[in-house]
C-alpha cells in the first residue's frame, strides 16, 4: 500500500462519516462495497452478518429519527493483508435531538473504535467490513432508534 492509497482510504472514511451527518444516503452507499459485513453487537445492536450496501444505508436511514449528528474519527491505522487493507480508528459520535421536548437529556453520545476492511471495487477503495467496538455511550439512549429497539420493553440492552 502506498501513500496515495492511505490518503484515499482516509478520504473514504471522511466521506462515509460525513454522509451520516449530512444524511447523504447516496454518498454513503458509494463508500461501501456491494456487500458489506457488519457487526454492531458490542453496542447491543445488529448482530454480525453480511448485507447489501443498500440494506445498510436503509437501516441507517431508519434510525436517524430527529437526531443531528457529528461523527469524528482519529488514530487511523492501516495494514495490508493480501488484496485487502485492514483499518482501525477511534470514534466519537455526538447526537442531539433537534425536536426534543421530553424529559431527561436531549443527547446520546458514543465513543469506541471501529475495525474496517477495505477492498478495491472498480478500481476504487470501498468499505467491505465494519466492526464497531463500543467503549461507552451516555445520555438519553431512547433518542437513538437502534439503541431503543435493542433495549426492548424493559429498557435494558
């Protein structure tokens, strides 16, 4: 992997996380391979499995509710493994409910690390795997659609 590949993958992650914040679903889909492995189980959400990029985008779209978000990542480390690149980065996701009128906090934030796999699709780097390793979340978990769905009737994840 050369320096241009490193820059391209960093740019890919910037576009991917920005797509969440701007609700730019077409851009998000462009960041993903046609099929992508997903594991969000450490946050009590989606169990490991493979899905199409359109299914991934549709699921993200359905849990945005009224939240405004700010995704950031740091400490990106990349390593080559045959025809793929493995990446790891820390993340911080700030979520605020712009229409909040209930009791409690008007935010739900999370931090942790992501593990990505990247592969070339039609000559461009794409995300082929996303594993989220949640460290901590704080605030009103009921604001986040996926966290609320994972919590079940008792409110526990």
